[in-house]
């Protein structure tokens, strides 16, 4: 897969990345529903095998679960795009009870 320079950095990233919102799983306000960690890990590996070299995740995706899954199973040389700004819309997110 082709790569492009990211802004003024030395990073070369693919035009397509892996979005990890859905692998955050269930049990929180904006969940996509129940997800299998094994299926999520298989999807990450498939994307990497196809040439994707960056993963978008954030602490708000499953209240940290997405980051945990990505951190356990990403490979060397993968760029992680982590969103760390919490705005007013996200501040109200809580685990479902």
C-alpha cells in the first residue's frame, strides 16, 4: 500500500487506517454493542497484513477498552493515533449500569 508523509513529520502513513471505536465493546453510553476481543485482534492483524500502518484509538472508545486491545496486539512499526482531548460532548460519557 502506498504511504504518504504526515504533515511536516518524518512519519510515512498509509492513506487508509484502522478505526478502533467499535472494538471498545459494550457497557458504555456510545457503544456499538458487544464485541469479541479475539475478533477485534484478528481484524487488527488483517488490516496490518494488508499494509495499513496506523490505528486510530482513544481513551473514550469503550472507556479505554479499545486502547487496551490495540496495545496488546499491535505490531512494531505501527503508528498509533491517540485522541486525548476531552471536550464538553465527551465529558458526560459514563459506563452503562
